[in-house]
């Protein structure tokens, strides 16, 4: 089972869960992913120990996709 989570003040919230074989769940996850990006979230996936990659399309085969807000500062 793959998960799309949003980092928030509670720690994290599960936004969507899917398996590649469940078409309607994949479609719902893609729609949720797009809605979160439209609200200003960034999405990242793990690429191994200490490595992450920002993604702009939901990788259906990823086990975990993390949404987060940009880091404030300047």
C-alpha cells in the first residue's frame, strides 16, 4: 500500500492511500496530489539514506510520498 502524507502541525496527515492495481484509488490519489500542489505544497520521495527527490507528478510505484510547505526564511 502506497501513502501520500502531508506534514502538518499534528505530525502528519494521510491524504491518500492506493495500490497500483486499484484504478479508482490511484485516480483519487493523483487528484489529491494535484490539489495539494495547487495549495503550495512540495512533494518529495526518498531516494535512499539521506537522499530525497522533489516530484511534480505522483509516482504510483512509490511507497511513501511526503507533502510539505516550503521552508520560510530568506
